[in-house]
C-alpha cells in the first residue's frame, strides 16, 4: 500500500447497502471440512469446481457464502498449523441468522455435538446474541442473530456494544419442535473480525479510504460498518503488534468479499482504491453484468471488492 494513505481525507462514504458477500477459507483437509460445514453447521454444497474447491450456500441465496479451498501449504507437504504462527488474518467470520429461533435451534444442536467442534463461548453483545465455535482447522466462527435495530443504542455515530453473559435458558425457550435441520434461507455472512498489527492504520484503511463508518471501540479493537449497521468489519491487535503479515496460502482466511449494490457504486469505490494506490495483486475480468477487483489491506489481508 502506497504512502498516500497518510494523506487520505475521510469525506468518502461507502454505500450503506454494501455488505460482506462471502468468505473464502483455506483448509487442511477439504473433505473433512466439507463434512463439518454440511453436516454440523448445515450449509448446502452448491458446487465443486475441482477437488480442491467447494462452494457452500443456503436455499434461496444467489451465490456462495463460504468457499473451501485446499490449502497450498498442505498440498506442498507443510505441517504448519494456522495456530502455530501469529499472523494477521482471520479472528472469526460471522454467520448471521435471520431469526432468533434458529439461533436457539443451532445452540441446542451444537450442544449435542460438542465432540465435533470446539466451543469458544457465548455472548450477549446488546446489538446481537452470539455463539462462538472453531472448526477442525481452528478457524473461528461466530453464529449470531441481531436484535431489532430499533433496540440498538447510538451515541452519535457510535453504537453501544458489550460482551455480557448470554441467557441461554431464555434463548432455548425459543427453540422449535423440529429442531436444527440446516442453515435457513436468508442466512448471510454478517461480518468478519480480523487480526491486524496496527489499529490506527486499520482505521485509515477501512474508514478513511474504503469509507466504512467507524462505529465502536473495545479494548484493542475497532469496528466499522456500511450504513447504520453495528459492524461489517472488526479489527483487533489481540495477537500483538509484531505478528507476521497475512498469507493467502496458509490454513485460515484466503480472502473475503465486499459486495457493492450496483455497478455505479462499484466504480465509485474502485476509483477510490486507484486514487490512493492500494495494492491490487490481481484483477478479475469483467464477466457479464459483474465486476471485481482484488486488493490487499495494510496487513496483506486479501479482499475482493465486487458487484453482481
């Protein structure tokens, strides 16, 4: 990323309908991961372009929400596990469920299958209620449901969030008789939470350049969103400030997608990227009505900016 980042003005706002479209994950054993994401979490396989790439989604969604990729380091025979090297990248990705009853059902389901994943915790964040788990590669996953946005408390542009105890007894009273069957229609990727090396640089990139609103702070963490959402992207320095840069070859995050609502907004945001000389390692070809560009943030985390 060029030195021009230091002179960026913050008068650019990304379109409020912008969202996280999908996450692409490097995994050590693609068949084992497919088994987990299908049978435990309830995603639907919508494509397998090759033995090393699987596309997952939910009924009614026009595209994939999760992409599983066989990690290059594993194909090359490396034994390095994502947890052994402290580097920038994914803290967790977050699956947003459309209704609270589904959160209750999956909590019951995961509680009955505790041996198939690692529970990281449960939390009431005031704006949402969350379950935290890890998959077989130690990749962090949050599964959550938002509270109605009218209940969110704002102080200017800052939203009130916390990490309180989740009242699981009260939540489970909303579970259905049929129980957890699959990820329901209207499930989306709600946000991504990233390990970074410097919060000030993260704010410059995600807020001042990309134009996301700076919505909240937490000890060691900043939160950013399009429109009046609580956050689409979070960044933290909880691994320290001397960690290695991100890698798209190791087990963990390959990249994530930021979806713009239309071509006009894509062009507007892509022009911003060009203006500030953000590193763009590869360009995707124009394909019918869609367009995309890959870029790196200040820590080498790969992002695909696109529209359909």
